[in-house]
C-alpha cells in the first residue's frame, strides 16, 4: 500500500547568504512552524562572527529554516534531526535542490538520538521544538550530558513567552534574550569546565 503524500502548502524563504531569496517547501505537520524571518535575522546577526565553517545541529529541524539559513551563511556542516518521515524526506529534497553536500538529515526522535553521544562536537545548536510537547528541558539535558557541545558552543533556544526557558545547566549562560509576539528566544554560551 502506498504511503499518503504530504501536502506541500507551506513555504519559507532563506533570508541571507549565498542562497538568499530561495524558497523552500515543507509539508503540513502538527506543531511545525518555521522561525519567523525577523527572529532568524536577529539570531544570525548574533552568531555572524561564529557561523563561517561552524558545525551546526538543527535538533528539531521541522521546516529546516534554521539549518538552511546556517548553511546559506557559510556553516561548514549542518546536521538536521527530524522524527516525521514526510518532513525528513522534504528536508532531503530541499538539501538536494540547494546542492548541499555538507548537510545531513537524520530521521529520528531527537531525544533518543541525543542519547547516543558524539565524537564530533557542535559549535552551534538550534533548539526550537514543538511548543506544546515539553521537549526543551530534556533536549538541554541531553545535549549537556552526552557530550555534543564544543568548548564555547552557542545554543539557540525558542519557546512560548508564557512558558519561558527551563532552568539551564550551570555551565550555560544566557547572553542574549528577546521576545517577538508570543515567542521568546535567546542565545546561550556554554562554558567549558
């Protein structure tokens, strides 16, 4: 029996870098909402000095807005993790459209994926999980406990304003913090011990 095809009614635009202006499609999926252009512009202004050649993790990739933006702006490698099969397929298709050989998509539950640990460390991590699922705190714990972060790594957090950010590990320092509408977003610097 053939799988039902996901409808591709949604589009996002890459706002900076070599793929600026390119439009990418993504399927309808509950809880999937790309980070708005204005928030992405602020985030990438914050990390501009760090992005060139950085190894980036888009942990709850969804539309891929953050990972594709990082790639467009010169990231050395981008790893996306997405649990929904149709969404992961579209991320791969979009990477192919962009000719992104340095982008990998893993179809997996992000929290389970984090448990495996990694020998290759990430310089920049994007944490923008579906708001209603309570995934931000366990994702922070997984990153911190399982050795995913390079010394002085940066971690981007996005949450609903009313729920805010969960408590952070001692080595994590909130260095930027803003709100846009109903979204609170911030940038963390992770200090090595």
